[in-house]
């Protein structure tokens, strides 16, 4: 007997009796009995409790008044003693207080109405036990139950709980290992030394290598006692970043470990499946954690953005210088001979096209997305229309020199302006329809590039985007054809040759643009378009105006009317 238990009990009674505020006018006493786990001694102690002081005569009170308040069972009380105590105390309606895990039969309030248990039900411990099994990777080997009602409850109830919570475990009745026991519940990890049968609707496993000692109350297997228990799996654990793949025809505990697919991850060992990261996150290289994606766009701060912005600024300044030269020397023959107004329109449109490239660099905004494609399309249409007007002017000027030809009346500012306006207004209509039905807008592309959120402009209607691009290509092709046919016309300042070469460069850039644009993603797609804008505009600027600037600035002796007349006569 544990001496500290009655000592603490005595201390509590003494403390209560000495404090008048706890139980006023009541004095507590106690009798302590030891039954030595024998039923006869238990009954004798109960008869003594309900009898008077001297003789054990139940239902007869003589002498001093002793009121029995309750009977407290010891911590080591077994279930059978509790049932014996309850069967007698229920006659006198005396409470029976138990503070140990005991028989489940005593939970029946109809049969034992005065039995009170001060500990929670055993079922509360089962989840904790299963968590320990999973945490330490233990295999649950056995559950032993005595030949009592409580043992039967353990087999039918508790064992079922373990069977649904621990993988790779079997619960079976093995009556061959029992002597005085009718139920011995076994849990054995399956291996080659086990023979399985099916008897009476109950799975039966007979161990061929387990040697157990059978006593009166339990079956003890030395193999179970703390040796290391076998692991409940045929393979090593799948590390984070991998998931279990069951092998066909094998037990559930035998599995392969497959790496998580692209865009998925697993943070725990032996994951059943991989999970996708949130849309704004991506897995790391090991695919066991998720990280936030990096936002990317063609920024001014990065090398590519710095190069394109610097190149655009340089070409803009160069175009401004050329425009200034043409304005200063506007009365010279070489400027006047090639329709200086069309030259001004073309130079201004080239200047604006260089500046429009800045709409493509930087973080996409609602305004920039709305303006950049429309602005680019209209400005380029004006530039190509100006080149086309120049080419047609050259052809009409040559035809006007022939005797009797009436095309001379078509020459003049009105024809050139009409060509520029009419060709440009078609592109304006296309862009207006585009903005009306499905305008461009900023968006975040989270799926195209792993680990990146691409901030870009959605073109809205892809069909309208390619319609605007296609119309510009049509104008360029038509201009190239006319210039090619007029390239051999005589004249000192015949621009047809220069226009032919410039439009050849222009068309080459935009023909190569389409497949390159479709094959790139993110900021590089934007960079391809910016570079195409700058390259094609630079081609027009360099091929058409640089030879004239060379004559105007460095060879003024060739910029004379006499030279023009001489070349024309020859």
C-alpha cells in the first residue's frame, strides 16, 4: 500500500475539520480498509462499514451515531472489486467514488446508479497514444485483455479504434495462445512468418515465432518489452518535396517516392499527394516550401531598359537635329526638290515614333496600356503614308515631264496631303473600333513564368491588334512596290532609290518581328516590340535623310540648281 495516499487523505480531513467555514457543525471521520485484492475481505469490510461499532450486524444501529457519507476506492482498485463494492452499497444508496480507470461495465448508470468516476473516460487517451505511435514511428504490436466484460469491451471497442488509425496493423483473435483467457487481441505487423486464416468471420493470424508466457490474468510476450519495435513500413520515408506512390500488388506500407511536379510542393514526410502553392507563390528548388513570386516588367532601372531608353533618346535627338537642318536649309534645292512639307511630316512622325517607345518601358499602367499600341499604330501609319506620298510624287513628277501628259495638274500639296490623310484615317478608324470594343488593360500574368509575376498590358482584342499591324504592313508593302518600280527614274534628287532601300529595311524588321514576338514572354516580348519600333524608324531616318544631310552640311557645292539641271539633262 502506498503510504502517501492515506496520509494525504488524513491531511485533507484534518484541514476541513479545523476550518469552521468549510463544513460548519460537521466533523468528518474515516475508516481505511485493505482487501488484498480478495473478494471475501472486500465484503467483510463493507459489512463493517454499514454496521454499528462493535458487532457487524447490518441494518441495526446501536450506540454512537456514525453517518457514512461515501466510500472512496483506492487508486489500485481493480474492476472486479469495484463491482463487488457497488453491488452492496447500492442497497444503502451510498455513493461510491472511484478515481482509477476501471471496468466499462460500471459506466452503466441503470445497473450502478451510485458509482461515480473522477477520471475522464479512457477514450480520451486513445488519440494521444496514436499520435505517439505516429510521431515515434512505432508499430502497435499487441493489445492484451483479461477474461472479463471489460476485456471484451477492449477487444470490440478500443481495438477497432486503433485499427482505423494506425497503418499496416491487423487486429486478430488468437485463441490458441490463451489458457484461462478467452480473448487475446493481437496486433502484428505482417511478414513472411505469419499464417493468415479466416475463422467465424474474424481474421486470425497465428504467429510462428512469437513465444509468449501465459498466466492467470494476461499473456506476456518478451519480444514486446520497450527491444526496439520494427518499423511499420517496407521502405524509407518520403522526404518533403516527394509524395508516396503505391506499388501495384504490394502492401500499402510499401511505396515509392516520386518528386512533386512543377508548381507543387509537399512540406511533410510521407505526403499522400503534393499541393499547389498559392497563385502568387511558387515552390523552391527542393519543392518543400513556397516563396512569393517576383514581379517583373521592362523597367528603366535594369540594363535592358536602360539600353532601349538610351537608344530611343539618342535617335530622338538625332531626328530633332535632322529636322532642324531641314528647317534651316529649307530654301535649298535638295530640300525643295523632294516636297519639303512631306519631309517635315515624316521627320515629325519619326520623332514621335521614337518617343512612343517610352510608353512601353516602365510599370504598365492603365493609361500607358491604353495609349501605347494605338499611338504606335497611328504614328507609324502617318510615317509610312508620308513615304508613300513621296514615292507617288516622284512617279508623277517624272510622268509630268513627258510631252502631252496631263498628270502635271495632280502635282502639288493637295495630292500629297490627301494621300497622308486618307491612308492615316483608315488606321484611326481601326484603332477607334479597337478602343470601343475591347481596349487594352494592365494585367498580372502569374502562370507563364515559374517564380515570376509578369506585369504586362493585355492587348484586349488580339484580332484588332493584328488588324492594325496588318494594315501598317499593307501600306509598307505597297510603298516598297511603288518605290522599287520607280528606282531607275532619272533625276538628280530621285528619292525612289533611297525609299526602296529604307522600306526594304522597314519590312524586314516587321516581318521578323511577328515570329519573334510570339515566341517570347514577359518583358522580353515588350523589348522585342520596342526594338522593332526603334530599328524600323532608324532605317527610314538613316536611308532617306542621312544622304541629304551629307550633301547639305558637307557638300554644299552639290546642293545647287545648276547641279540639279545638269543631272536632269544628262
